[in-house]
């Protein structure tokens, strides 16, 4: 390489070095915290991967895993409604009507 080209290459390299070494002029904002649904999705994905599930098995597992909290909420509601009906001493049709109303979250009409 002729000295002229070598000097030009060194000069260009020297100009580019400070830009490479300098930290960025801004800091990236921290990622927002995952939502409850995103956290649940991450957990369910990890469990499916651990189980080596694929295809339809994985799809069924994910559906069940992601809807688990809905089932838990319904079970908790059932428990509360049963306790309330018991406190009121309701039996038979009166209890059925109370339970239907309590579980549907609709006011008596």
C-alpha cells in the first residue's frame, strides 16, 4: 500500500474512533413492567416448554393455563355465595334463586 493511501486510511480511522468510543447521547427508557396477562403467559409458556408440549397438546395446555384464574375466581365466588346463603338460612327454591342471582352479579329484578 503506498504511503499516501495509508495516511488517508489512518486519518479516516482516527476520525471514526471517537464516534465508536463515545457513549450514546441518550439512555434508553426502562421497559415497562409486564402486565398480569403477560406475566401469566410467560409462566404458562415456560411450563409448556418444560413439559415438552407441542401442537394441539400445547394449545390445549395454554388455554387451560391462561384461563385458570377465571376458574379460580368462579370457585371463590361460589364459595362466598354458598356462605351467604348459609348465613341467611336459605333452602330449596329460595336458595337456588339466591345462588343464581349471586353468581350472575345481577341485581334482583
